[in-house]
C-alpha cells in the first residue's frame, strides 16, 4: 500500500532536490525529476510532486516489508532539511 505525505522545503527547491538526488544516487539508487515532479528508486521506490516552492508531496510506492512507513517518512524528511 502506498504511503503519502507532504514535506516543507526550508531552502531553495532546486538546490534541495539536487541534494536529495545526490544522496539517492550515492547510495546506489536512481533519481529522475525536476522542480515539478519526479521519481526515485533504490531500497524504496516512490515519486514526488511539487505544489509550491516550499511544499512537496511524496508517495512511497514500494518499501521493504519489515520497515515501517513512518520510519521511511522520517528518513526522507531529513533529506529535505
């Protein structure tokens, strides 16, 4: 089941997404997207949609069964701070 949540962006959206992309790719994942929408995959798979320069909706579509969605959400939020 998909897990969706919103993240507030405190810095420049473009730089924040570059930071997120770098972290995902350095950990063996894939990232494809821009300042409107995108998708990512690795140990988890999901996508994002930008609502405004400071708000992003993230949907996790695949995750390890044993890892709680809230734990993944918490880790993803750290990428955006």
